[in-house]
C-alpha cells in the first residue's frame, strides 16, 4: 500500500477544528516533472510542424527573403512593383496612428516578404511534387539513362538537399493515379492467360469486355471523383474492407510475426532481454515523435517513401465492433501492458518525466516474474477474446467492459504503448534438432497459446524464458516493412548500443524507490468466461491447423544471383513458381506484395508473379528443352517480373484498382459478374519479401552471427501456401512457409524441400552458361547494384 499512498498528491480529513490538508511533496514533484515533459513534447511538436510545414525551404530562409527585400528598398528600388504601397494603404488604422511613415513601410515590407516567402515555398513544393511524380527512371536500363532522367536527378537532389524530418516529404508526395480501365482489364487478362484453358479464357474475356464497355466506365467516373477528393483513393477502403470489416479471427488470418537473431541470443536472462527490448522500442518511439528518423527511401536513391504508417505504430489498438472494428490511437502512454502466467500488469516506464533505464525496467520485469499471485477467476485466458471471432468479442466488450473495474483494466491494455508477453517456454535454435525447432518458434509467435497475446494491439512483444524474443503485429494499421524497420532498430539497439554486463544483465543503476508494477484487476462474470472458452476453441482449432516451416537456405544468396545478372527477387519468385509446379503439378494465381509508398498514404499493390513468361520457362525446363533455350526463357521471365514489380510500385497495378471498382459497385447497388469473379479467385501461393532496410545498424563483418530470421504469416487460402523470405547478407535467404494440415494437398516441409531444389536447379542452369561463369569469377555485372 505504500506505493499507492505515494501516488496521491494530497489527502485531507475533516475534523471539528476544520479541514486538515496533508500535501505529499514527492507526489507533487512527480506531477510537476511529468507536466514539464508534456510541455516539452508540445513545444517539440510545434517546432517540427513549422519545420516540415515549410519544407523544402527552412524557417531561417524567411530572414534572407526579408533582408533581401529591405536591402533592395534601401537602394531606392521597389521589388514588389507597388504591392508594398498597396499593403501599406490597407494596414489597420491603429498602425497608421502609432507608427511613422517609415515604420509603416517597414511593416508592409515584412508582410510582403512573408507572402513572397510562402509563395516560394508553395512553388518549391509543387516543383518537388512534379519531380516525384516522374517514374520513368525505374524502367530505364542501366547505362541507358534518358536525357529527361539526366536533368531530373540533379533537380531532385537539389530540392531534397536539406536534412528532412520524418514527415517532411508528406505534402510533396504525389497522389496515387487511377489507371485507365482498359489498361487494367488488359493487364488482368494477360495475368490469367497461363492459368485458364481456352474456353475459360474466352468466357473471362467476354465478361471483361462487357464490363469495360458498360458498367466499368460508370464506376471509373466515381473512382476518379474520389481520387480528386481523397489523399489516396485506395488506402482507406483497403484498411476498412480488407482488414477492419473482417469478422473472422485476426490471429493467423491477418496478424504476422517477426523473429529474433538466428544464431545468437544477446542474453539468456529473460528480464534483462525484456529490459533492453522495451527500452529500444521506446527510444524508437521517441525518434518517431520527434521526427528524428530519416525518411525511408527507394534503396540506392534519394526518392522518399511515404511515412504515414509510422503515425499509429505505438499507443494503438484495434477495438472490435459488430459490423466493423475501429483503430484507436492515443497520445503517448507512459506505460506498457505485461502478461505473465495468466496475470496482467501495468508497468510504468517513465518516472519524474524520464525514461527508466534498461536496468530499472529489468528490475521491474523481474518483480513481475517473481510475483507468485494466482490469476483472478477468468483472467488467465481472457486474451482468447482477441483471438476468436470478432462479433462475440465486440458484444462482450460492450456489455461487460464498458464501465467499472473491467473498463479501467481494459483501458490499461488498450492505451498502453505496446503489449509484452513474458513466455514460460524456450524457443529458437536449441536441442538436438536446432533448425527443426524454428517451426515451433514460428507457431509460437504466430498464435502462441491463443490467449497469451493481445492480438488487437498494434504489436505485441514476446520474451521467452531463455531470452529469445519476437513480436506479433496486427496488420490493419501498417504493412510489414514498417514493422520490420522498427524491429531492425530494436534488435540492433538491444545488441550493439545498450548491451549487457558480463553476467547478462542490463547496464545502469536502479532507483530503490520504484513502485511495484500495478496488477490489473478484473471482475469476469460467468457469461464472459463461457465466451472466452468458446473463442479459445475457435482459435485453438485454427492454430492447430497451421503447418509452419522455417529454414535458412545457405547454398547461395543474392551475391551469387547478382553475378548472373539477375534480380534476386525475380530469381526467388520464379523459383517459387517452379517449386509450386513440381509440388502441385500446375500453376496458380500468385500474390507478391509490392509497396506503393512512392505515393502519399500508399500501402501495397499485388504483383501477379505467375506470368506467361515464367510459365513458358518452367514448362521448357521440365520438358527437357536445351539449356540455352531455358536460359533465354528464364531471362525473359526475369525481365517480365521486374517490369511487373515496377508497374505495381508506380500505380499501374491491377488488383487495387479492381478492388476499388468493386467497392464502388457495392455502394451503387449494382452487380458485376466480372468483378465478382475476379475478387473471388483464390491466391494459392501468397508471397512477400521482408526488406532489410538498415544494414548500417548491423556489423556483419565483425559479427556475422547476428543475422535476422525475418518473419512470416499464415496461409491465405485453405489449400495454398504462404511464403515469406528475407535476403540476408550475400550468402543466405531465410524462408518461412505456412499451410494447413487439413488440406491433404499441401505440406510446408515438402514445399520447403521443393523451394530449395528449385533454387539450386535454376542456379545450376545459369552457372552452366559460359558468360555467367566468366562473370562470376570477377566483380559481377555493373547492373548488380541497381538490381539489389
């Protein structure tokens, strides 16, 4: 109870002599320091708003403009061509009375300077926006830069030369364009041609032509109207209808995971790993809030990517609704929510306006680990509500968690910076079958016990008993590259910046008067406990059905692939096509996620990796055609894949446009057989590359074992595969494969073997080329940097 008393700023008692007021100066000091921190953050936000508001200019540039105007006037010249005199005539009467003629002229000149400065800012921003709207450079071959691109490059560098804040480019990014409907329909038909027999393709062509000539044009007009009005014509509908309106479990079906280092664990002390990890995440949040993070860019260029997804990274929760969920975001929370052995805790990570040291957070975490109190009735498996169907959870939340002690405890979880699970299991490469244990590691991060994660939080960090870590991320607020950037920073800061003592503990000192972590209190009635059991049964059935396989491919990596003059991503995607063909005896609609963050509030677009060219290569390879012919076909398939990826990145994709047309048709209450069939097609092979964005944080030369495992996701189709991969360094690719046990046609381990064999077979084919063999002995093709 002592800690509770310290948290009270004052107490009073009423006596016959009057009111006896007792002040707690320690508590008042805490309140004062917290207020100072809050005001500092507000001042920082105002300062950052000013700096990014005038970008690509700077606030100090106003002074240069004003001095220039005043100096010109001093030389008896009027640079405003009479505007300063006009402004002077319209000054308030009070200024005419209080200021001399010279003073009025000075004020008018400053007003004109400010207007001129603002006009220049708008002009510079408009020019930068036009420059960033140019994407032809992506389609030009290496060494064949057009004259337009040669002029464009220095202009972009000039206008983006000032050091930007995280959100400085947001207002200069172009809007996502709406493709011409005939182009989208034509690209769609081309994408399904290798998957359909002639009669089926003719039927689909007839549906497409009928849609294009009739209903399609009407829907397109509405979509163009939205594109003129909205910042991004896709993103809000994508977030709502693909994610938030889904009524099934988000665990496995939507959430995804990220893993720790492959070979090393910085410390085996669970509380210490939690201390450094929580600290690193909060340092990242500080950088986001202060906009100190450098804006992400297209690799190897100065072209910025949209940073809007960073805004809801922390203090965010997906709250359930009967018809649709809602993403709720709060201002900075000074605490995190922690789960351990069926109990929930609120852990304050700030004290007197300062962030606790890693050692202090470790100390607090150890207090939670040492707490032997049992869970309250219904508390242990309460998180299963977030793992099951959304409607029952929404009903329970509204009826039993909207007031009283349950609301206060739920608020502590939902308003927390993020969620932390202290897991009693050990994970990672261990035991007699170290790589085989990676499969259990993946399943643990993807779904855990179905009740020991809070799947609604923007992300939940998991710290295992042996010090291994990972995270589970909710998908609606952001895509994997944003979370990967956060996780890269966290791992690097944990291992290389914060570090540990020789005995594996966090560095720093502990303030002895730290209050105990606050145990959350619940009053869970029997009706809620019954629903928890029901939701857990649904989630457990889903979790038990997931077949995960994680394996590092060490035969070669992007270094050897680039020496073959091939894009590593194209190489892997074609290998996945070959693996699927051998596994299932045919081709399928294939999804590869591409980003559209070249545009404001851009998210993703689909690259339909199964193309006519890739199918032609695979058929030729499997039918025993000559190696020379197969190599030529592979080159065509690789170039085609790269072109499809570039088109998706630059707003000329297929699926988001058709998706939005479908949404418009639903709003208008009209049916389109073409759109209905397109959007019901299953993605039996869903793939995604986890990008490595901050290699400068990792010193792989001196610390080669600090290699990331990447992350993965569940299968999209019941009879298909989900494949995630991360290209690490020059010599390794890590794969995450998922499928469902309930489908007799899929097997994640079998498909993993097929992927490895396909990668090696294609490399053997390319290495047999005398040109490739010669180049692999040298430094590689000059285009290799661009292909990366």
